[in-house]
């Protein structure tokens, strides 16, 4: 398969004035009739053939302006030669046959539990019919669906329906990747929304019969998203209906098809008994994300797939803003940064590193990455910090105004900011073109009453990019005096050179700096800080992010010293955490975050970044020792904390209650280390919510107890796919290093291990990959097992196989023996006959 380059972009040869699709649904022989009204594109002067994408289609007939023709077809396309095409507009009608029930890749039109559904982004529409399957070809779609199933849905507004058919009309021109069709025996939970201009919108969340009582939170999140989008971005919804459909077999989280969002059921269905607080927060965020795409993605789409971050980075940024407004902004920011480091910094430090806007790819599905999404969002956050809130708003208004209906580029995006602010953003643009996480070295100096902060940025080499230029880095800084009072409130230092100093005058004493407040740039801060100074910031910083960060940095320092020098758990850290955890004036959710230790993979990343070789077994042991020491240090007060946090109120998924539950469960985890599991067993038996059940189970599994509870959980939930996914991943992620792979083997032997279902595959194989010490166990059993399963899944579902293969992206970090084993598994994958281009591209990049 060949590599596609950004530099080769050309507009399509033809424009598409209208699309009419008719679907005659049948599981193994669905007929699709497509009437496409083309005309030559003036942007491509001269006469050109018409080449349409198409894969796995059986062409039954083809007519040009009503006359039967026999076009040239191959495995990937249908072509009509220039000489056979009229010079002006023409209509092409094709009829193809496809087999949704044989579609295991879950891309194009496929079936899930007897229901038809589609996934077209990025290039799935070409598996439905012959079409110019590229985002810059936008057209109005009319769709007719014929089927006996009771619910027949597509994009846009419903126009007519009868027995066995329904017709839809989408007035908004759109690229094919936003097409969707759903047909099934579905039930809806419905509501309405009135937009600010008075349009009444019917809202439906469609699910399988029996799941109706688990849709309320998704519907409520949708309504809040619609309102927020009007209030904060001034954008309203533009159709009469908004449908959301939950499906069990789905390759990712959800999809923003125009007016018909399709969701992985795990991000829709929620009830207190089945969903954790984390699930609720994620449902809220993903519902918002997909809804926000209606403007950032659908009304303004991407010119080509290299511009993916144009819609994804911006939409993630917006969903983060939304979640921050719905919940605690500080807590959300901390969680977002934890996720950024865990996924994006990890990616950026390894063989899969790529720019936010990549310049080439083989399989675009491999570029729906943490870099495009999360770093893409951080880049927008920096832009907002640099220009200020008012200018950000002006720029966004201009963006919507100028580009509504366009397929736009990053250049267009930056130009609106330049026009709205008069700034030159050419240096800023490096954030889009250069990969790698900058390292920011910081030194400070106090001489003659002048305090100086000196920063030096290092931009590491990444695959294909050996040298880099200095970036624009907004560094939010505040200064505290030794009493803990803020003497300089947050200001933004704009760094543009490789090395730069900033002076502060008029201070009475040497201040304690709080640097990179709110994590104002996605960089690694490199500054030697005494534990006492970190503890000071953990106690006093007025910036909640940096307050948490001080504790986190302290914990990391402690863990690194334990792993590399055999040091003891430090008292500074224990005392600092104790002070925060028992501080009743602080938000319980924040205190819970301060109790959470860095993940083992995060520690390996930190050790690797310090140019040392991480030892997964020792990291695992050190982390455990720290938890043990914390449990002893926090002592009896933990019990009181635990008891007091239960106010007996009826369950609510709101952030306040969720925060109290999180702190209570963290306390339980520590208490369990001392009581042999008595309290956790009791907590499990009395749990009123899934959050509490999982919390109690985790605490038990951490001390290798809980066999009875594990069995009881499985008996109770055996018929519930989404809940059983949690059970599988909980067991595997808590397994001891040497037991993780053998346990996974045992669990894959269960009848309900349906590995063709992506959620189940990720909950089992993905969970093994996420058990750091287990996956990287020196036996190599983790590597082998994951590779075996990737090889098995790949022929059926290349997209999910390629995604899970990122488990291996960190292999170059480890010692020679582990590297040899991991590399051998990657090489074994490469020797598999008929490997998909998806998985091949990933493995080749990881081995390069
Ligand atoms: N745009 C989709 C992701 C499509 C992934 C294709 N492999 C969901 C989202 O980002 O909202
Ligand atoms: Zn998105």
C-alpha cells in the first residue's frame, strides 16, 4: 500500500451537486443505488477522468446520464475515462451489492446484534458505494432506506416514511465520512431542545430494547452541551432532529455523523448500578465532543486527512472547556494532563512520534492519535493563552463566519487568529509541524533584590525530524514569598528563543516560583527542586494545578530514588500528602487526586526521560511500598475520613458526590492494606453503586484477596456486556506481574470472551498491555500473548488490531533482554502472511 503525502494535495476533478442513495437492506446482500450529480471542477482546468473510490463492492450496473456503460474497475476504484465523460454536468448511477453481515472490520455498513449501522470516518464510505471518498468533496444527501426493521435512520431531517421504508434529507452539504445509516429494532429515550433562535429540536437516544432506563444521563448531557455551545460559542443546532444510537460493536468511542451520532454503547448507557463515576464523566465528555463536532468538523470540515487536528484538536479543547464548566475546572485540568502524559507524551517519546499535523501516512486510521487529539487540544489552549480570551473569542467568531461550509486547513485556522489579532503566527505553527515534547530547563537566580528565571528549551529529535527549531512557549508563572503569600500573581511569560531570561524586581525576599501554572504548555519541566520546596508548593500554591503537580513531582522523585538508589519512602512526601488529604477546606476530588500515585508506565517514562533504563518489576515494588508507607503514615485518621465521607444521600452522578466517593475509595484502598480486607469486603457487600463495587474490588485485588467477591460480581453481571468488560479488565490490570499473562490466557478461555467485539478485546488484551509490570514481565509472556492476539484479530478487524499494537510503542525504553523479546514479537507479526496495511504500518514504524 502506498504512502500519501500532504504536499501532493490537489482538489478533486469534479464537484458533486447532489447525492441520492437508496438502500435495500439484507444481511448478506444489501443493494445500494447511488445517483451522483457531477460537474467538472473549475479549480482543475482541462479534461479529467472520473475516478471514484470503492472497495469490496459488487458492481451490478452503471449508467451515465441514463445510458448503461461499463466502467473500468479494480480492487480500489471505478474509473470513467475523460473521453467518455460529457464536458458539462452529468449524472452517474451505480448499483452495488455488499454484505453487511460479513463485515467484521466494522467499517462501512455492518451489523451488530441484528442491527445495521455504519462507520465511515475516515474512509469507510467507499465500502458502501463508489464515491469520491475524501473530505473536501461535500454534497447534499438524500437517502431512502428499505427494510422491515422498525427504526430506519439517516442524516438530516426525516421527510417521509411508510411500511418498510423511510426517507431522509440532509440540507447541509457534507463529506461522505459523515454519512450514517442505522436500521434496527430500537427504543428511544426522547426529549426536546429549543435553540436560541427558536428552532424546536427532537432529541432521541436509541438503544436496544431493555436499555431505555440507562439513557437519561446521555440525554441530559446532550441538552447541557447544546446549551453550553450556544452560551459560550454562540453556535446553535441546525436540524429538526438529533439522534444518538448506541451500538455494542464499535471500533472507537463515538462518531459525529451529521444529525445521527453513533456511539459505542459503553459511552451512552449508564445507571448507578452499572456505571462508575468515571463512566459518567466520560459519557458527558463524549456526548459533548460529538455534539460540538457539528460546528467544528461538520459545518467546517477538513480539506484532507492531514488536517485532522483542525477538527479533533479544537473539539477536544472545547469538550475539555465544557467538562471544566460542568465540574471542577481544576480537577478536570489535572485529569486531562494525567491523560496527556500517559498517552501523548508516551507516544511523542517513542518510535510512533509524529507531528500534530502529520505530513504522510499509509493508513489514516492510524493517525487518530493522542498527538492529533490531545496535543492538538493543548496547542489550541496555548494559542488562547497567548492571544487572551477576548481575542480567542473574536478569532473563533471569524473562523465560523469565514469558513462555514468549507473544507479548511490549519493555515486557514491560523490566519483567522492572525487577522483577528495582528500577530504573526509563523513560529507558533511549528507546534503543528514538529513532533516531540520540548524539555524546558529552568534556572533561577536572586541577586541584589532581582529575581531572574532563565529558561532553555530543548526540542528532541523524533523519527524523520533530527533537528528542531525553538518554539513559542507560553509559561504561566506566579511567585510566592516564604510565608506562602502570593507576591506575583499568575503572569504569562512568552518564550520564543532557545534560551531566555525574565526579571522580577521589587521583591523583598527570594521568592518560591510556581512555574507552568495550569500546565500552560505541553512540555517537560526540568528543574532540580529540593523536596522541601516541592512540599512547600504542595502546601501553599494558589494555583490548584501546580499544587497537585508539586505533590506529583515529589512522589516521582521519591519513586525514582527508590528504584534507582534503593532509597526509603521520604517523609517530606508523606507529610505533604497527609496535610492535603486531611484538609477539609479542599475539594474531596482534589484530595483524592493528591492521594493517587503516578502510574507505573508514567514512572517508566520519567525514568527513561532522565536517560536511565526503567525496571518494571522494581517500579511495581516501589509503588507498592509507597502505598504501604502512606497507609501507615495516614493511620487512624483514614478511618474517620472514610466514615465521614458517607453522608447516606441517594446516589447522584454529580461531580461533588463523585469526588467524595473517590476520596472515600482511596481511603478504603489504604485501609485495606492494614486490615486484611475486612472493610473492603463489607464495602463490596453494601455497595450502592458500581463505583463503590469496583472500588472495593480493586482494594481487595490489590492485596490479593477478593476471590468470593470476584465470583459474585461475575454471577450477578454475566449477561451485561459493558459491566463484564469492567470485570475482565479489573482482574487483569490488578494481576501480579508474573500472573498477568497466565491469568489472561485463562480468561480468554471463557465462553463470554467474544474477542471479535472490540470492547471485549480491549478489556482483556488491552488490559494486559496496560498492566505495566505484567506486560513487560521479563519472561516475555506478556509480549508473546499480545502479539498472538494481534495476529489473530488483524484479518478480521485491522483497525482495532493496529490500535492495540501501540502496546509495543515503548519497547525501546527497556533493557536489552526485554528489547530483544519485544522486537522478536514485532518481527513475528511482520512475517504473518496477509498482514493488513494498518497493522503493517504500525509495526514497521515501531521497528524503524
Ligand atoms: N471522529 C471520530 C473518530 C473516527 C475514527 C476513525 N478511525 C470520533 C471523534 O473524534 O469524535
Ligand atoms: Zn472528535
